[in-house]
C-alpha cells in the first residue's frame, strides 16, 4: 500500500513524494525510522518537509528502513 502511495505521489511531483514519504515514515514511527537509518528525527523532518532537499543517501536509507527499494 505504501509503495502505491509513494509511486502516485512521485508521479505528481518531487514535493508530493517527500510529503508522502514523511507520512509513511510517521506511520512507522519517525523516531524508529530515524534511529534505524542513522539520522536524527529532526533531520528527517527537515529533509522530508515541503521545502526539504534531502540527499540521495538519506532517501535511500529511509526507503530501506521502510522495506522499499529505490529504482
């Protein structure tokens, strides 16, 4: 379900994808996702915000924690 949601958001825009990824991370517990991805909770909120500009390694690590692959 999360994969379909993220794919639809990505088809819309990069901004929507970041917000969708933030929603999925929050649903899984952003603190847990942050700890498993070696990022702080605050940095993930910032990176996945409307004005966020995350690095590829940040996106990759979050998607990996969520059990999703970056293609």
